C-alpha cells in the first residue's frame, strides 16, 4: 500500500543557461542481465559487478564470457563500491550498508537499516581512511515508492558516514531524495546528489569551510542519480531522466493535485523520458563532459562508472548494463 502524501509547495529553479560542452552519446553495447540492476562498479581485475532487483550481486567477466552470482543479500542491492582490499561495499535499500567479501562470499552488516532507522540506503563513497559516506534517500518512502518522495518534496533525505571503527553519524539532513555520493580527488569535500532538487550538494571535509555545505552544481536539466569519481578527478553524474514540465508545474500548484496524481495507478502516471544524459564535472562544479543521446534498447541511466576509455552504464529500468567508448 502506498504511504499517504503530504505535498510541500516548491518553486523549481529554471534550467541553467550555462553553455555545456555537449556532445552526442557514443553508440552503446548492451550487456544483458537476468534482471534489472541499478548501479555498476569495476573491480581490480576489470570485472563488472552489479546488484539485481531479486537480491543477487553479480560479477561479469567479459573476457571469459562468465556471469556468476557472488551472494544474495536478502534485500535489494543498489549502490556498490569496492574498497582497497577488493571487498564490496553495498547499499542495500532494505537492509542497510553491507560489506561483502568476494572470496568467502560472507555478508557483513556494517549499518543495520532497522537499528539506525534508514529508510532507503542508496549510494556510497569510501575515503582513503576507510570512512564510508552513504545516502539515505528518504525517511518517508521506500524503494518501492521512491517516486512519492520526488512528488511530495518533503526533504527527508540524509547523508551519513560510518567511521572505520563503526560509529555512524549524520552529516547532512533535509536533502531532497539524497542519491549519488562521490568524494573529491583530494577528499576536500564529499558531494551528494539531490534528485528532487536538480542539484548536487557539497559538504566540506577540510580547509576553512570544513563542516559547511554549499551547492556544487544546480539548475540541472534532469534528475541526478548515482555518481562516481574517475582517475582524472572528475565526478560523473547520471541524469536518470530530463526534467518533467508537468512535475515542475505540480510542485508550484495546490497540493491536492499531487495527492490526486499519487492516487492513480503507476501504469498511468508520467513515465521517465527515454533520452539518456551523463555529465562529468570538476571540483569547481564546471561541466567538463556532457553526453546526450538515445538508444532503442537502453534508457534511464541510474549508475555509471568510468574505467580507462570505457564508460559503463546501469539502469533501474533495464535488465542490462551498457558500455560505451569515450573519445
């Protein structure tokens, strides 16, 4: 059953007029999966790892043509990272923050969702000292009803951290569907995507602004989802879909209109656009790469990972990953 909705009136900002270096999205190679995923990471041996909607965590070795199940989390693994020891740090939307050893397939619960009242553990980034920053998207809506949080705009998302000795602290709150998390190359700040506000927020970890937050980039043309950092210090941002004019109108309109829309069956509610867009931004929030395009067999990019000259994409709507070559 859907949770009740208490819409907050909000005036969405216009899309920025900044002139991005927009280029066509290169052609994609689809990599079939047995079920829908959400994020993707590349391990130390170049293998792809993703979590599926049925709870499995898969490892794909494209050189050998193999696909194996590492574990079944018993929940819904979405965001995935790899620590220096090759262990997986998994944001499980239902169970919380997990650590998985690919060798013995053991699952360790680092942050229990029930104990810490985490509504939707989403994405993470790992600092050099082992601190894990991770997002709790909503304290009102579970993954099954995530669209309700975007529609309601009540801002219950949080950014938390787990220290190497196991202490869990909240470092940012009142976020609009906290989503992707990424660290600056020098770890001077941690960034978190606010899907429901079309922006990426930054929390300073070092320097004169330590402990303060500001906006890294805002007025985005779409909904920012998962993020990841590359070897060149860029932060890649997946834009799951371009902005929806009806949604922007409803946010300004009387709340009862959103309650009516929320009551409708999901099948007749507005759907994400099929175009795909990914950005790469620098530490100043400037767009360095802006790839935009469409594919007949892939859409709604929710996760991405740059590795060498390749960019791997994941989608919460597709039973597949995708690979493209960066020029």
